[in-house]
């Protein structure tokens, strides 16, 4: 128990302060090389550095390797390797606009190290009802889960601070759930992701100084998905992600196909007072942000707080689900 406490503290410190220290230098580096994009929702259309995935992946790798030093296991290696591969997929998409098919297919390949390392349990656990043995089907679930979590986090990266803030809340909720289930090693791994995203949120929140880019949000999503798999808490992880899952479902059901976000009609529009309203364009996708501002226009910060409240509620449900599963176990 002493080792677990020490490792949790060290991992959290490394995760938070690595990103906290590196990101300002990354911002200057990106700005100097004109690697910036326009923030259209901000007064004056400020230019913001992008991508911030570099500091995010460094924070994830550094903190998870510290954990590996305490508890060397294939589960931690799977997190590091899958997250690194997801970063590579994202950085390609940051540098060159790819088709809508690229990220799901490439992220599916990122899941292969989890299978090769055997860092998974083929039984799918449910609250109250126990585990279901699906050894063959579970391999397909692993391959599909990384693209799902990666693109789910990517789908909510639409406003300042949303992706990093949401990931932070979901990761801390997943950590709490894993502690409840006494899976301390993976709980600390999730704690690392929580502190990485929380630290990045400082620079990503409104008004953003840096955007995570696809390289950043795919690391968030792939790391989260891998933690869910190796921690054997897939259902709990899905509960914590409910608002983002709902957003992805609304988007896909309205578009009826996988489409790159840069290629869609904006579901919101900017008012003269720099609040966001819902568009009436039938070609625009339905999203959680569009629903939030359908009845009343809101600022970016106000929309973010609504989404964060939903994330906190889902996080509480995830922890309750963990208690139900621990009772069954």
C-alpha cells in the first residue's frame, strides 16, 4: 500500500508538471513557425497555436513510465505504446487533412499492441450480472474500442477547453471507480491521464493559448480507451463518457456517415455579442453544443460549464456503477 501511495503521488506530479512546464515552450515554438489556426468564435479572431498533442503525449509517456518503474506490467506498456501510436495518427491528420475513414481505420491498428501483449481480459464485466465470456468477440471489441474512444473525444473538441476539461473529469471518475474495485495499478494510470489533461486545460481553457489538435485529442481518447480495456472496466468507462458518446451518436445519426469535421457545416453561428446560437441549416449536424444553445444563445465558457456539469454527473454514475460491480464481485 505504501508503494501505491508513493507512486500515485509521483505519477500525479510528473503528469501535471511535465505538461505544465513544456506547453508554454511548445506554444512559442508553434507560434514562431506560424503553426497557428484562427479561433473564429473569439473577438478579433485570435490566432492560436496548434497542435498541443506534443506536450500531451510527453506527459502521458513520462507519467506512465514512472508508474511502470514501480509496477512493471504489460498493462502499462500497452497504455504507452497505444497512446504513442494514436499520437502518430493524430499528427499525420494535423499536418495533412485526411479523409473521414483515416482516423477510425488507423486507430484500429493502434489497438493491436494490446492484443499482442495479451493485456486484456476476454470476459466483459457488467454491474450486478457479473461477467460474460466472449473470448473471440472481445478481440473485435478491443479493435473497435480505441477508434470509438479516440473519435468520441475528438467529436467534442469544438470549443476552448472542452476536450481537455472533459477528459480530466472522465479520467478522475474512472480512477475513483478503479480504486473502488481495488485495481490500484490501473487507477493510478488513469490518474496520470487526469492530471495530464487537467494541466493542459490551463492553457486550453477560454481564451485558449493552444489547441490540442487531432494529435492531442486522439491521445486523450486512445489512452482512456486502453485504460478501460486493461483495467477491465469497459462498461464503467462508457458510463463516464456518456455526454461525449451521445454527441457522437447525434453527429453520426444526423450525418449518416463518417465525415471529417473540417468538411461539415457549422452547427452553431456567432452572434454580434460573441455568443453562440444554433443554426437552422438542415445540412448541419446535430451535436450536443447545438442542442445546448437551441433554446438560448450562450458564450463559450457557459457552454463549457454545461458540458462539464454533464460530465460530472456521468462520472458520479460511473463510480456508482463501480460500487454495483464490486458488490457482485
